[in-house]
């Protein structure tokens, strides 16, 4: 089972490399004839479809196993990239988004559950935050390298070839996934379709009850949604329009993404150490604060100075997965429902961004880029204040309950 952790690191690297097209996807879609509004529709379609797929895929992972679910995710990723390469209309791009969302849903909560259960079997689950931080750092290192290679490919060839490289990396992640060892010991086997449907439905209901009973999990899902929306608002909706506004060469799209990913990898690697040093409450304050100043600066400065504020995104991106997922993992008591609970969290976070992506697409089409930046900065400020105040209230209530 110890080999699982090392293979998971390798899988994260190649899987991250399969997102090589992300820093260039706006340019790619624009070259294929789509408007900013249509690109916003594609982004929203991805996240709305994710809402459909996320919870069922989490249940499937709890039932058939983490390994098979991860393998299916890599296969659908290759299919999605293939469709993108042959897309020239809004319809076919939305079709590609369907498979991208299915692929991501098959990976989102499952990967974390796979890692935690592997550590659980080793009786080493207390190291989850550290190991997840390293895994996320490796993932971001893959993002860094893919951004650099993508920039070189666009310089010497064109954006289309970046998608080809992404497909190859998805294939490598598939090869690693089939070598993994299943981490969930108790796999439930049902004999008929009716029994399977009833079993899946009951499992989902019990998982939702586990969430409803734990106020800290509910809070963590709200906080996770806030940070996820802020991170994705930059990565998916605003970073590339900013670089277009600043008239940056296409090659620099990959370089900028690599710089942010590299810095994020450092924060991710030391996330556990940082939390131990400053405390978990301060680290929860740090993420929305960094996003607030980042978007505020990118909206205010209409020159390359804005790039300095773009780099502040690396704080939230690097800390998010290890800290927030680590917090939720500790609150989950039943590992047989772990993937379903994590998938529920992913469903809500991505649902939040699906709505926000539509709004940002409209603002970018009708107003200035700075308007979208200021709006997102305000979201970071208000959402951050609400989340921290509510956490303080929950912790005090929990302390009173334990002392009475």
C-alpha cells in the first residue's frame, strides 16, 4: 500500500500535465470562432454538467472502488480532448465539456478518498495533510511544466498542438492508474439492478445525513465553495482576458500560468507546516485575504503591474486542497461514505462557480474587465468575513457544548 502513495504522486503529475491546454483554451476557442459570451457558456456548461455527474460518481467510487473510477476518469479525459481538437462550433465544444465534466467528476473526491484510505490502511492517516500537500505540490509542478511546454509549443507551432500534448499526458495518467492497488477494502456487491439502485440511493441518503449532522463539515463546504469560486474565477474566466488586455504574446500565457503554478506548488508543499506555525484559523483568513488584494490590484492597475497581483493567487491555489480537504477529511467518520461526502462538497463548489462563470461571461461581454475584477474582489471580502465570523461562532458553540 506504501507504493500507492508514490504512484498517486506520479499520477497527479501526469494528470496535471493533461491540463496543459487550460492557459490557452480561451485563445483556442476564439480561434475556432467563439465569442467571450459563448466561451462563458462553455465554462458554465462544464460546471452545470458537473452537478449532474459529481454525486453519482462519488457513490460509484464508494461502491465499485476508487481505482476503477480513476481509470474511467482518465479514459473520458482522452475522449474529451479528442472532441475539442475537432470542434469548430458551440455545440461540439459543449459536447466536449460534457466529457471534461464527467472526467473531472470521476476524479474530484475520489482521488482524495483513495489517498486517505491508502494511508488509513497503513495506520498513517494523521499524515494526510502533509502527504496531500506534497501530492498537490507535484500536481502544481506538473501544471508549471505543462505551462512552459505549452508556451514553447505555441511559439514554434500553434495552440492546437498543446491539446495533442495534453492527450498524451492523459494517456500516461491512464497507464499509471491501472497500476494502482484498490484502497477501499469493503466493496459492496449487489446481485440485481433493483438492489443496486436501492443500495446506491440509501448510501447517498446516509452520506447526506452525515453531512447534515456535522456543522463543521457544512461550514467547510461553504468555505470551500468561496475559495474555489475565487480561484476558478481567475484561472478560468479572468486570467486570459487580463493577458489579452495587456497585449501579452501567446507564449507568455503559458509562462504566467507556470509562475503561478510553481509558486502555488511551494505553498502546497509547506501547507501543513504553515498551518502548524500560524494556526488553522489564521490560514483560513489568509486565503480569501490574498484573493481580495489580488483581484483588487488586477482591476485597479491597467498595466503590467497587474501581473504582480496575479501572482498573489498562488497563496490560495497552493493552500486550498491540502488545508480545506484535510479539514473535511478529519470530520468524516465513515470511510465507506468518504468519496460520496467529498463528491457532495465538489458538487456544491462547482455549482457555485457555474453560476458565477455565467455572470462573469456577461460582464466581460458587456462591461470592462476591471468591473469583473472588482466584483470578484468584493466577493472575497464579504465571503471571507462571513466565513471567518461563522467559524468563530461554531468553535465557541462546540467548546461550550464540550464543557457542559
